[in-house]
């Protein structure tokens, strides 16, 4: 059995100025890769940043078979999802958002004067971004507040 060189195969810190903007983009959002095979040797995860300018929104899209987690660092995120973007929920700093595979969604910066800054983690290395044309978007989406079996609404 060969011993591992933990100096080279151990922890990797990717500095803020080392993020890679050469990743698939969605109109209205700027993504940059931080953790992937090339930057950190990751085999199963992708992580990076996403910034949406004030009063801006992305186009509708999905990420194929990968799961995504979005952590809101600063600003206010408004997420719409569904075949007609008929559902909506909001998240603020410290909140996490889970997006299952193939779910059509749209990220919106709910603020008119501050950028929305997020960290994104995906369950796969493929930078899948499928931009969608949704002709019949719901003008009045249903507000959804997810509550699990443990955390019931008061």
C-alpha cells in the first residue's frame, strides 16, 4: 500500500481571487467556480459563488441530474420554480435553499439597491445549466413556506 502525500492530497484553500468565472452562465447571474476537479481535486462536488445585481433576475433554467444547495450570504433571494414558475419563496442571509434535479427555477434579487450574493454547492462536477424558454409563466405565483414533520408552523 502506497502512503498518501497529505501535503499534496490534503486540504486545499481556494482564495477569493482564484475563483474561475469560466463556467456556464445563466442570463442575469454571474457564477464563479471555487471547488471543482481542476481547482481543488474534488471528485463529487462543485462549489462556487453566484451574484445577482440589484433588481435583476435570471432566466428560467435547471441543472439536470444534480442537486443544488444555495446559501444566501447577503441580500434577499426570491426563488420561483415549477413548469410555469408558479411557486415562490424568499430567503435571506444565513438561509439555505435546496433545488432538486431537473426543477425549472429562477433566482431573483428581491432588493432594488443591493446585490444578492450566494454560495452554491452542487452534487456533481458537470457544470450543467439548461436555460429554458417558458412561454406561459404564472403572473401570480403561489407563496410556499416549506414545513417539515419536525418543524411545524405555530
